[in-house]
C-alpha cells in the first residue's frame, strides 16, 4: 500500500473513495463536509438521509464510518466519518486519540468492503474540531501504516489531501518519521 501526500481540494481528488470529515448528522456542514456535499450534489445528501433513517437514526457515532455515492465527485464513493473534538487533559486526550485513529481504521475497512483500491483522506478533526495539525497527521499516518497487514492487499493507495502549506508539511513530516 502506497501512502502519498497530495495537497489541494479533496473534492477534486481522483480516488475510488473520498473520506468526508462529517458531522454526526450526516446532513452536511462546513469545511470538508460542506465542500463534499456542495460539489458532490444532492445524491450524497439523499443517501445520507437514508442512512439516518435506517442505520443511524441518532447520527453516526464518532470513530465510525459509512459510505454513500460520490455523486458528481471524481470518486465512486464517499466514506463519511465523524472525528472527535480535541481534548487537552491526558485522560480525555488518550480516549479521543483512539477515536481519531478509529476514523482512519473504520474508513479503510469500509473501503475494502466496497472494493475501493484508492482512498483519499482529509485531515480529520484538524479544522473546526481543533486538533493540532502535527498530532492529527501523526495519528493518521501511524494508524494507516498499522493497517498494512490487514488492508494492504486490498488497497493500493492512500492519499492524504492537506488543505494548506502547514497541513502539507505536517503530513510530509509524519510520513518521513
């Protein structure tokens, strides 16, 4: 499994599956979530509403993942995952770090079930949820690397799509570590 950093707009990234840093409602929002819903079109929202009606009536829990069509995106699927908000106290930090890692694990497991060979990730929780970028990138890269034995034969390429220069530097540093 090849890990890449490809800075830019995740809604323009060519991959089988694009991961959405969603909120638990699955009904769109700001940041990556809003951009994916806007560019992908109403098909994504329709399938998200169906997920809410059937599988997640109380919302998608943090650390879990669910897939929908990608609508008009240059991908086949969108994998929605809800990241945790950052916590500064050591006990809460450990718990929420595990939830953040679960976002990456569960998204890759969903990708394998779908048959996706390439998956693009944003910096989950590193925007409005306040996670420091360097730590978010470290958790992302370490988690994906830890899954090589589990999903490495099924997924050829994982693309981290940082949204600015600081995020790009953090992901490149995490890959070099």
